[in-house]
C-alpha cells in the first residue's frame, strides 16, 4: 500500500516537471527562433536609444594604442536626425563641430562617424606625431563595434585593432571645461621654472620604490623604469588630460591595486593617485638626475676627440628631451640677431686639435667658437666649463646675442651629460647636456 502511494506521488511530480518544462521551452523557443537579423536590429535600436538618452551626451577618453600613445578626450552629443556635435582635446581647438553619424548593421552593430569631425584626426595616416608612426597616424578609428552596456556606460570595441572603448555620460562641466585639459597638458610638460628631472614613486603601504619618469608631449606617452638594482619593474603608460590632473593607461599597479587617476598639485607640480591601505603613486620633480652617469668624461682633458651637435634643421630640434627653457633661449638668440640671420647649430668639440670649444653656427653670418677649459666634479659626476676665449681672442667679451644662452653652458655648478636610450630617427647615439642649476637641457647627436 505504501509502495503504491509512493509511485502515485512520483508520477505526479514527473507530470508537474514536464508541464513546467513545456512552459519554459516556449520562452526558449522564442529566443532561439529569433533570427540573427532580428537580434541585430534589436541591438541597433538599443544602441540608438542609449546614444540619445544622455542629456549632455557622452564622453570617451580614447587611448588608440596605450603602448605608444596617450589618451584623447572626445565629447559627443547625438541627435535623432543623424547628426552629432563633437569636441576634443586633440589640440588647442576645443570648439564644437557638427557632423553625421550612423548606426550600421553588418556582421555586428557599429557606431560609425560617417562625415569628417574631430575623431577623424586620430585615423588620418598622413597626420602622425613621430617618425615611427609615419603613414600610420595616431592609430585611431571612426567605426566602433557595439558590445553592450554596463553600469550606465556604453561598451565598444574599435574596428581597427579591437581595443575596448567606453562611453560614459558627459556633464555640462565636461563641455565647459574641455579647454582646461590643454592647460593641464602644460603642467604635465612642465614650465620653464620647474626642475627637469622627475620620478615616479610608488608606495604599497609598506615599501617605497622609485622610477625615473620621462614624458613625450607629441605622443602623450610616458616611460618609467626602476632605478633600483635588482628591481626590474617598468611602467610605460599613455597619458590623458583632465581639468584636475591626468588619466594613465595602463594603470599603475601597486600592491594589487590599479591606479589610473592622478590629481595635480600646483604648489609642487606633482601628480598623485591614491588607493586604499596606504597605497599611492606620485609623479614628482627632483633637482638632480636619479642615476648619475660617467658620460661627462668625454669632455675631460686627455680623452679622444668627441663631437656633439644640435641642429635646428634636423630631428634634434624636435627631441622630447629639449627643455622649454632651451627653446626659449633659442628664440632669444634669433630675436637679438638682425633680420635674415638666425642660429643654425650648437656643436661641442672636446679635445679637438685646437682645444675644447662650443661652436655656434648661423644662417646669414659667420660662426663663432667659444673656447673653454674643462674641470671635473667627480663626486657630482659633472663637467664644469670655464671661459677661455672667443675665436681665440681672450680679450673679446661674449657677444650680446649669445650671452643668455651661453651662460647655461658655463654654469658654475656644471653640466650633466647623458647617453639617452632613445634614438631620433637615425641610429646615431643621442646625448643630452643639462645645466646642473637650471632647467636647461639640449639634445645632441654624438657624431664622433
């Protein structure tokens, strides 16, 4: 009797499960019976609704390739008629421009900016920031494949290299303050009054590590390598600007935390990202190189001939290592010269048959030689240049039009000389000369 009741209950349970499964199968069948075209059209409608839903439009910080380039902020306000208002911080022109867009359906749904606007500056192969990107441009795209939404953000992947790009809702302040990104750019580059040497300092809550830090404005890209023996960690990152600081990609990972938003402090020129539990990363200035080298010894008496040259008409003029003060001093020289004359090169010959001298050449006038003697600061690893003569004449004063720039080479505190790891298009080694007491730095080829 008990066994019969057990079978009865078991049969009833199976019947209920079958009926439930049938109901569920109806939903599943509807899902799987939906054609790919229907699903794509649904996604198209979903994306269209999202683009139009934000009162102030959308913002994207576009890192086209964060292994070589930084981020470019773009603002978009989409309209139902297929037009879009767009602005960016690609350059000093932060005005808003109108163009057209389309939501296109192919193998997937994509947002395409169909007529030219600010975002196309990143995809123009003829518009490139450095010689290494010749015929490649800024590696950007103007077609973005739709991958859904998350936490109020629209997720895309770029058609060109399949990198994720997220649109976040813009604010009225984003549009109003976009030009402040370019003000921040100058803070990242550093003013004439700031020291030339920077470091990245990380703190995981217990241990502090230091890295050198160099930034290239043309690419918005920074390199940072550990200066500690046995600690071979590097952070190479693209930099995007905000009105209050910078965003970096990839993030700086410290103590298992990813730090990407750095806030600027105008008092000391530092940028700080803060995590939890004492974790932080700070980009800050220092008054001397983090690593001192013996490269200055090329200038010392008794060494073989060494020849270094900076030239206005070649790649040394565009070196990211040249300081703003150096450029300002070049302009001073040209402003002081008569019309039709300008400075052409600054060359340093060490241990030449006629001595050691700085060789200034010009367009429209004869060259000048500033003969010097060289003393060594072995502790500070610097070379100190002392005036000897101009063109061999010990009684001639420094020419007035060269007095300002020449004094930095005669810095009583000396010059740091460094063989740089980068190249300027050619394979020739690159050396920099930096005043020890001021933010003056010149880039040269080592020609012999």
